[in-house]
C-alpha cells in the first residue's frame, strides 16, 4: 500500500519537476539560445540575430543581442566573456565602446578571459558560412574581397568595407581556433 501511494505521488509530481528543470537558469533553454545565435557581417555591417549594429559598437548593443556577459576581466581593455556562447568582447575602459570581439571555435588558448565553451551558433561573412573547418585556402577562395594575408601576430588578417578580421588557424591551416572582428 505504501509503495502504491509513493508511486502515485512521484507520478503526480513529475510534470512539476520537469517544468522546474526546463525553466531554471543555466538550463537547456540557455544552451539552445547559445546554439540559436546567428552572427553575420555583410557590406561592413554587423548583425547578431535580429539586432543591427551601428558604429561605434557599444557594450549596450552587444548586451541587447547577447545578454549580460558572464564575467569581466579588467586590463588594458575590459574583456567581457560569454562562457556558453564562446565569445569575448574588448571594451575600452571608461567608455561604452567595444573595439572588437572574438568568436572561439576551439579552446586552445587558456587565458583568464577564455570562454568555457566554443561557439555553437552560425557565423557568416558576406553570406559565406564560417565554421571551425573552413580552411585558409577555402576562406581566401570564398572571400577574395577581404584579401587575407599573414599578419604580424601569426594569424591572417582580411579587411573589406571597413570591417577587419584576424583569423587564427591551427598549424596546418585547416581548422580555425578563433576569429577576431572589428571595425575601423
């Protein structure tokens, strides 16, 4: 008799427990939002999901598109880290201005500000989908207008319509570690 009552109580409470798990912060819903993230740069313009950015970029614009950052590392820049989204922002201290942002496809770096997860959304440059497996050769072929060349810091820099990218590759130049995007 006790087992039957206990089973009925558990079955009755199950929908409530599932609902609580689904709507708790840091749950699957938050991860779905990170996966649903769509970032695009086209003709010098940045768009994150449905938020169109005007220049100069500000933390407030990024907050509208991404939410509040998970943490801030104070240094020569205030670095805002979005751990589950795989993104960091570089904000000039004492100003609202964000100079550039990084999207992490690999967590090879291990700095205090490195996100805990890789970017799992969609990222497009001039309509070309960019993911971890876009080789340097393919990138140059698909985006010739950016004229990607090796930079002083070892990554590859390309620029078009006032937007620049630094793209850091693995040694074989077949996998992207991270992409840094900024506007002049």
